[in-house]
C-alpha cells in the first residue's frame, strides 16, 4: 500500500442555503473527473474527501495529496460556486487536521461570541 502525504484546505463561503458535506464531496469529485488531469483522476479514491464540515459556519476542510494541492484548489473552487457558494475563500492550508483545528478554532469561537452578543441585544 502506498501512503501519501496530504494537505488540508480550509474553505469558507457565504450562501443562501446550507451546502452539505455531500455537496462539497460531489463538487470535489466532479472537479477532479472534469479536470482531464490524469494524476488527479488516478488519485481520486485517495483525495476526494471532506474531513470536516461545519454547516453553521459555512466551513469545510478538504484533504488532498501534497503534490496536487494547487491543482485541487484550482479545480474545486469553480465547482463550489456552481453549487451556490458565494464569496468562497481559502482560510488555511495545513499539513494536519490538528493544525487546521488550531488555526480555525479561535475564528469560529469569535463568531460564536459575536452571535451570542447579538442575541442578547
């Protein structure tokens, strides 16, 4: 069995309705299959995965092999836009899910605090 090193790409977006984990996974698989890139298509079973999805925050983490991180970013963003994501942005690219969590947790915590304060007023 071959082991690949991976990167985790954190994405955030705005949308009028909730984009599900299945929508993001479909966007990733469709993007890879439509890319025409043989390396991406060959690695599809190893990379087409959504590792973290927080629908309340419109946040998801996609895992892909390190060598193909840029190609993965280039192809998945248009597919996410097709599925209704607006103002799509890359929050962070990291080498592990724990690094991603350490980076994104303070951001999401601040948003929770803001929303709680808004509910009190």
